[in-house]
């Protein structure tokens, strides 16, 4: 079933490191000097990282895998697929327990149809790989998938354009499995904050259990959603602007506000946003932990999205290298367990609980409520 291709494209990695992509024993090698690890302790740190991740796997906040698989005529994620950054063997090597699959599509007139096609593709991919992947909707189902030895697939974020200014379409997307909706770019979530309809969208997301992704959203929108939402919000691809300026990275003031509302800053592993090396990524994680708090930081691999990745973080198998660096910097096992798994689980559990409670006391609004309702 594997796709046999000549000239298979290789993953994009900034500053290729000394490890070979097919090296089966990275834990037995010392880290190269430029990685920031003492050579004599690299293997021990990696062993500790693998041990921690075996108990607290990574919940990866953003994957572009569905769109990356779309053009391929044939692939087998359970056997291994070199045309993409993500397959089941590398997910298991990297101890990834849950993966958020992006359904975002380019801006255009077909946003609703294109998102439905992405949903269809995601379902077909999971159904074709039942020994490795399992589609989930709730935090409890993620735990069940992990106990069964499967990687949990969570659908989202989808683009705000996919809602087409209709609460009815939002409800349909949720019924098909959507758990995260990006608010960036929506006419009802702009530089002045949320319109009345935008507020109704957030309330309906709370009622359904759909989490808001505020990556790239204006600060006024972010502040209003934080004040309005009864569930934690996500910034699925945001790092610290104080460490590395970037339009999607968050200021310290925003990180403080996010921490006060127990939202999640999911730091992406992209060279553009976080820097070209493992220590650069760790600098962002350190900063967010200090400013927003250890309960407000998580990870976002951003693999198969077209982004270039830091050296030695080329694909989903590489998470132990990052955790080893954080061990070297003095992160405790409790803090690391929150970073990799616990914080995302808390956000999903909160959304599940709020949805159950709200549905008992609040009926759905009309699909297109007016601004005066």
C-alpha cells in the first residue's frame, strides 16, 4: 500500500543536524555541541525524555497532514510514508498520543465545501489506518484511544470562513467531529473585537464544546473572547514575541491575560516563529512558562504545513530531543507532563463539561441571528 516514488520530497529542516533521518538509535548518540546539550549527558537526557513521554505523551496542537496527503496518489501511514513528516511509526517514536488535524483552507468562495472535503479526507485517512489512528471527539475518547495503542485524531482548527456566518453550519460541522475553530479573518472578529453575531458564535461554540483558536486574531478580539468564553481558548501556533518577533507570536501583556484565563499558548516548532535550533524553541517555552504559567503552555508541531522546522526537529519522531533540552534546563516532570499532555486534556475536559452543562439550559439560536437579537 505504500507509495513507491522516485524523487520523494524530503522534509524541510533548517540547518540539517548530525543525525541521519533513519538513525534507529538516536538515544545512544551524544548530542552535537551546537545543540546545547553537554556531550556526556545527551544519552541520559534522552532516556529520561523517552521515559516521561511514555507516561505523558504529546498532544500535538496543529498538523497539516490532511492537506499534505491530498495530492498523493498512494500512501500508507501505518507502514511509513516518507513523502510527509507524519506517519504512525514516527508518531510512536516521538510518543505522540493525540494530534489536532487542521481543516483550514485557503481563502475563497468555496470555504464551506472545501472544509467538508477536508473532513471527508480526514475520515477516510483514519478509516484506512485503523491499527494506528482513531478519530475522537472528547477528552475521554483520547484516553481510550491511548489505552488501545492508537493515536487520537482531533479535528480542527477549521477556518472561520467555513461557518459562512451561520450558526447552523457551525452545528453541522460540530456534528461531523469539529472541535476547534479559528476566529482569525472573520468579519465578525476584527480589530474592534467581536460583533454581536461574533459573540453569539462564541456562545454557541461553548454550548457545542468547540474550542476557539485565536492564532493571528486581533488583540481586541482575543481580549473579548477571553472575557466571554466559559472554556479555555487556544492559540494553536503562537510563541513569545519578546523572544522572537512574529505577527502570530504573543506579547507579554497578552500572555499574562491568557494565563489569567487559563488559555493555552501552543508553541509551534517552526524556524520562522521560534528559531532554527532546539534551544531556540526551548527559549520560547521557558518564556511562556514564566509569563503565562506552566498550566498555559503546550506544543504545536505544525508538521506537514509547509513550514520549515528547527534543526533536529524535522518530523514527529523528534519530540524526545526537545523534552531532553527542557530537562537540561531544569523543568520538573510535573511541568513537562502539563506541557505535553495535561494542559490540552484540561482544555478539552473543560469544553466537554461546559457543553454538557450549557445544553441543559440553553437552546440553539436561529442559524443567522440578527445583530439586534
